[in-house]
């Protein structure tokens, strides 16, 4: 697939600089940047999911502790 991307002057210079420093073609730098971005999106999503699971577990532990206290009161 061929894709055309419009870059402003700053982005173009950044791409040229990266390409030169990494000794890679501009297209390779762009492909690697897309892969890196996609990987980080997935990691961020997984991190948010794990955080939500931990918050839910903690809330469940608190509710369970409250219930245990109520049960031992004989109610």
C-alpha cells in the first residue's frame, strides 16, 4: 500500500533528522513510528483496564469487610 502524508515544515525536518541519525529510509522511520504508537496505545489500554480491576477488587474487599462485621453482630 502506498500512503501520502502531508507534513508541516517542522515535522518534515524532524523526519529528515531521524532518518539521517538512524541511517534509515524515511518510510522505515514512519512505519516504525506507527508500530510504536500502536503498541503504546495497547499498553495504555491494558494499564487502564488493570487499574480498573484493582479498584473494583479493593471496593469488593471493603464491602466484604463491612458485611463480615455485620454478620458477626448477629444481624
